[in-house]
C-alpha cells in the first residue's frame, strides 16, 4: 500500500463535495492492521515442514519445497512437486477497540527435477500480502458543531508474488545454485462511507467512496552455496539482490513510482543428531532502509531468526509421522514509528509420509504476536496454519 487512502475519494452525492472543506473527522475507531503498512506483510513462501520448524527453509536436510536457497535443490533425490496453502486469523487491538481480520493465500507451488549432479526447479510463491478489510462506525464533526454518524468500510485486496526459476549443481559435498525471480502483482483499494441521518440537525450527506488499483513489477536474482556431510549435516547460505519495484496506478494522470528492493542474506543449518532427531536453525538480514520512506510508512533494516526440532514419531496407517516444534522472531520492514515492529511466534506441527516416502502431508501451525501496545499504540495476535502436499517420483 503506497497511499494511506485508496486514491481520491469520489463523492456519490454533490453535497459531499460541497461540504468537504467544512468537515472535520473524529479519529476512526478501527485501527489499520500493522501488516497493512507499506507494501504489506512479508510472506514466507514456505511449506508446512519449514513453517513448523520456526520458518527454517534454508539448510534443511532432506530438502524443502520452500523458496529458500537454490543450492538446496540438490537435497532432492527424485523429481517432485509441492503445494502449500496458508490461512491466518488476526486480532488487531487498537487504542479504543479491537477487531478481527484474516488472509488466505497459496504460499508456494514448486516443481523440482534433479538429474545427475544437477537440479532445476520452477515455482510460484508469495512475497507480500496486502489483503485486509475493516468495517466500523464513527461520527463526523461539522464546522457548525453538528455531528453526522457514518459507517465506513475499507478493503484492500492483492499483493506481490514471485515467479521463480532455479538451477543448482553439486560438486562433491559443495552445491551451488542461482535463481531468477520475477515479482508481479496488483492491489485494489476500496473505500466506502455511508452517512446516517444526523440527530442534531446536520445536513444529509448520503454516501461517499472511491477505489484505486496498483500494479507491481520487478526482477530479483539469488545465489546460494551449501555444504553437506553425508545425510547428517547441511549448512547453506543465500544472498539476493533486487532491482527497482515499479508501482503503476490505474489512473493515467498519476505517474508510476519506483521503490528500491533490498539486498538480503540468509544462513541456515541442520544436523541429524540421531536417526530420529533433527535440529535446524536459520536467520537473515535485509536492508530495506535505503528504499526510503513511503507516504504512510518508514522502511527499516530488519533481521529474523528461527529454529526447531524434528522427531521421527510413530508409524500411523503405514506412514511415518515426524513431530515438529520451533520458535521464531522477525522484524517487519515497514512501520509508522522510528523502529521496526517485532513479530514472535511459537511454531509446531507434524507430517505424514506414506507410499514409501513418495507422498507426504505436512501441517505447520503458528501462534504469535506483533507490535507492542505500549510503544506502537497497536498490537496484533495471530494464528496461522500452513498445509502442504508433496509428491515424488519413485
């Protein structure tokens, strides 16, 4: 979201335009979500296994269908396909009220094909989510002292996604990989305010509203390296560099704008302590601050870290059931304050691998919060579930 309001409000009755200069609105009782600021909420294109392990997608033994390091593609020993879906429920606590919102998305779709010492992959994944909506009641104070109650609805629908093509090569214990990513997406913002009849003699205002549509496009490139020691230890690192994100409004009179994408570095590792126990961890940094301030947000350099434990549990209905638990901490790249908003979560989940490991179902759940009411004036709690399926060739 580049603008705090979705375009210029277009009154549907003439009286609204005539009275606009005399209106003085009281503060809205509904708070815009923290994840609606700037470009929205940064989405992790992760499968259920990575989500359950504290978001560990880099350096994960056994491979992942997450969009992590391209060098980790060599962990796949057979062609495969993965699909992950994520749903999230959010409770926003503001200074005077709280409300619920949510979002659903396809987190990642990826096909991987290893051949000899090489591996290739194509994928589609999320990058930023801008879906949110809120509806609330408030009053508008006019210059003559009268007030007019109204109901307001704001809805943002869209986001930024990634189309990814990756290539990796194994050279002994070392693997190298590169990715080219095309960022694309759109955002539709709508605003509607329906005025009720004033109880103290205020003029009838009818209904006002407006909408705007933005489109996004950019390129980003990634390079990764990993070192594997048999099937017991894997360490991996990946860096990415993006160009300028072009933001086009649908109105011809509004010029396109650009936003510099950050340089990002991530490192992750996992170790199989026993045949049944695996420990993983990853972290990264991203320099968003050179992107500059948006109209409604400040960009920050951010860090994140996460980790988890995977235990090979019992066999159920002929399939293995690994059990997972983890934690993670991250900062959001955009805020309205001088410092970044923090997000923390406890994660967990399980998998079910059947048909001799060629098919799998993974569930990852997260319970967390973001923001601090004492410092940010707003706080959110969220519950998120990631469900992923994978198929591999025998």
